[in-house]
C-alpha cells in the first residue's frame, strides 16, 4: 500500500464517476469504511428486528451511529 499524499485545494473531490449504477465504498461486506469525524472504521452492520416492534429502528440507529453518520445520544 502506498503512502497517502495530502494536497490543499479549493475544489471538492468527488468519489463518484457519475455512472448510473452508483458508487460503492468497499468491495465486500467485511471491508472497513468510515466517514468524516469518525476514528474507527466498521464493516457492514446488520440491522435486524421487526419494524412493527420498533426493534429495526433501534438497530438502524445503532448501525448509523457506528458508521459515524448520526450521533446517538440520550438526553439527560
């Protein structure tokens, strides 16, 4: 693996090649990815539970938080 080189520029860098099929991050479910502001990369999380019981929403919140896409906190 090569050394990462950082450059300063005023332009935004896109990861997309603008194809109609979308852009994939990672090539398998075990590839680790993370987003801005996170320090730990995670693999594809599993979301389980029945939507009617609310378990799926809870699992989804935990999965999104593990990827750094939302902040999951409990108000005092």
